């Protein structure tokens, strides 16, 4: 199977080569193969639609397995092929959920396809199916009564403000819950960036695309389109899952996500001039597919990973911790392919400044080098300003009381240890964030004798399997050290604003007495680190990634070797040897760095200029 995936990827990278018809038989065997075949067949359908239609029709009429039929129907819908007449779709209006949904989407886009579409969903209580069928009817016959559920769920956007419409996507996790599951700082950033972009006067409206899973749709609790702020709207893309998709499964939802995104971006007032995607995953490919259908340009934030990770692994350098090396290798190769495809189709490439800037990107993306390199616009990321509110003092006092309530509680520290230096970490619980390595290094350095540790992250309710594994790993590290357990507090994720209030409270109450520590294997930029620095905390972040672009070791922060526990332990011990006065001075310089150069306003100005240069406006 690996050889088949490699062969199809090679076809995708070689324009002008027609794929063999028998490759279609391979599509359902793996999500990675499906992604590669979609890339190949999309180009083939554009260059020779008659031959592509004939080949897909032959396969569909031969009675293929359900998974292959769903793939072919989705491929046909996405590329505008019409291999089957409406009546010929009847066999695929079947109990198999994936095939049934693919058939509905296909029928919604062909002439008189509505004559075969069912009037009601087979399972009315199923909120996703009800909405999908209504959306299909809305596409086929917008005024039909069967389309009412879609019309009612999608709140109409008011007339567009002067200026272009820009869409940005954050499909992994729930942007409203940073630190939970796959939700990170990107959702917080884009929520603020949308308003900042419209505030530049060069962007009329911003749409932030998120996912709306079955739980969010159930009971019709909220519309898919809702106001995020002035001229900034959140658009929920329905996903047939019980929670936000993660990178391991999002490839399975690509076709449906692209279809939904195209339907929503075609709404009056929502048609974007460009769509900006930021992750090398199938969700970004889906959004880019939707942009193509809507005639919008695509901007892509290109980063060195996963290419850099692969290069370091095969150069014999310490790699990210992987349990399944083969699975990790396949995942990295898939992400590299996706990143290459996004670079190939993007009209604008945006880079995050790093140690080597665009030179590092050119080492991993051949299309960015050579005699006619594609330009990459470097835009530093930033954080939104903190705006004080009347209840902040009370909130800070409540969090301090919770933190130092009782060292016997898993979320508390001993009140007697309030005067000790505190190490703080905030982030989602995930192997790449390495919270278990931080605890192990903290113990190995003997810091449990002189400091306390607060870890904030993970679902407050039912944890994901990844979160459960990380919590178990932390517990295993702590088990032989009962004397240290009272000096570790584990909090689930709290809203971003509460984190920033907590950080300010700690900076004011313990000047130089708190060190924010990010032990991640790598951070492309480290928004949580920037927030801690802006709050007035001394911060330490990983050497790998983009943190060295703004952090100077010993001057405005500390750079940590995070690939091995012993090295991390030594670096933590060295940082904790600095006096309170020394840490306070480092924290002050760090705060000045962030406030001078890393605001979301500066980021918005740079992006708006890049958008205007590429697409006009």
C-alpha cells in the first residue's frame, strides 16, 4: 500500500500524466491514498473531462463496493463530472451512511437531480442528516419547502461592507476552548485577527470558518453563521462526527467539508475574494477546494514542518517522541504531500519568520528555490491586547485561592508553599507539548524541593484518549515521588482570558517569582509564550521552531533543549538559579519585546497589505 500511495503522489506532482483507470479501485484503501487520488483526478477531470467521466461511469455502473462508490460520487461532484443520470443514482440511496450522503450531494448538483432526492431524511432525529438533506435541496431548488431547515439554520449575512471579503479557517478543535483536545492558540489568534483585519480599513468583512459537529447541531442550538464582532462572522462547517475532527481522521471528511464550505461561502454577503488556510492537513485542502469552486484566491501559511522533522530524523538528530514509528512516518509523509499541494495551488504564500527565514523554507520546498523562486511574504504573528474588566480582581483572587487551597488535592498547592518560585505551563495535553517530560525534568533537577508547578490544559469534562494518556504519563512520573505530588497542581483548560488574568496576577504578586515554561518538542511560533511574556512573566521556550526568532537566551527569556529530559532538566535548573531580581529584569525585557513587535494589530496591517498586493483591494 505504501508503494501505491507513493506512485499516486508522484502522478500528482507530474502534470500531463494521465492516471490509469484501475487506480480508482485503490481509493478506499486508505485516507492517504484517497487524498492523493483526489489531487490526480481533479487535474485529470479538468484536462480531459470526457475520458474522466467515462472511466468513473464505468466503475459506478459495475457495482463497486460502497466505500469506492462514495469516493467516486464525491469526486464527480467536486470536479463537475456527471457520470450518472439521476435515476441511475437510485442504488446509492442506500442504508450505508457515507454512500447515501455522497449520493445526495451529487444529486444536488446535476440537472433534475432533485427528482430523486428524498423529501425527508431517513432518520429525522439525526440533526446532521436533516441539515445535509435540506442543504442539498437548497442547492437544487432554493425555494423548495424541503430547504427550509437550511434556510432557518443559516442566519442571513447583512449586506457586505465596502471592501473585499476574506475567509480564514481553523478546523481543528473548538476555537472557543483553547487547551481542550486539539484546540490551541490559533483559534484565539484568529478570533482577534478578524476584527483587527477589518479595522485596517482595507478588508470589508472577515469570515472565520470553524467546524460544527453533531453535538453542536443537535437541537438547533445555534445557527451556522453568527456574529463574532463588527464585520467579523463565524461560519460553522457541519461535520458528521461526535466531536471536532483531529488530524488523524479529518482526511475522511475532506469531500464533505469542501462541499459544505462551498455552499456556505456562496451565501449572499459571504463570497470571499481570498481564503487563508494555515495548516498542512486535509481540512485546509478541503477549504482550498471550496475556494476554487467559489472563484476565490488561496493564501497558505507555509512552515518548515513536517519537512524539518523528517530531515532531522533521518540525519540522526533527536526526533519527536513517537510510539508508532511507522505510523508517524506515514503521517509525516502525508502532511508533506499536503503541504506541497497547498504550496502548488496557493496564490499567496505567507511565512512565519524564523531563524533562517525563507531560506529554511526553500531548503524543504524546491518550488520556493531555483532561478524563479516563488516569493514568501513573512508576517510575524501577534497576540491581541489584554483589556482589563471590572471583575478581574475578584477573578484573580478566586484563582489564587483555588491554586493554594490544599496540596492534597490534584488541582491545588499547599498554602505553605505560596512563597516558593512557581513554574507555569499552559497548553493542550499532547505528546508534542511534552508535559510529562517537563514533570520528569523538574523532578530530575531536584526542583520539587524549591519550586512548585502548575500545568493548565485538557478537557474539563470527558478527556480525549490523547489527554488521558498524557495524564496517565504524568501520574506515572510522579508516582515514585509522593513528596513532590503536593507541589504539582493539574488544572483543566480554562478560557484564554482567565489564563491572562492569572498570569497578570502571578506577575504582580510574585515579581521574578514565576517562570513560564513551554517544554514542547517544537513550536512554530508559540502564542502562549508571547502571552506569558506580555503579562510580565519570565518565559522559557524550545530551541526547535520559531521561538528563537524573538527570544534571546538570558536576555528576554530562556531557550530550552527539549529533545532529552536530562538536557531539559539542566536548562531548567540553570534558569531557576537566576535571582528574583534577575528574572524580573528578563521578564520586563520580554514584555517590551512583545508589546513593541508582536501585536495582532501589526500582524493585521502586514496581512492586509499582502492581501491587497496579491488580490487587489
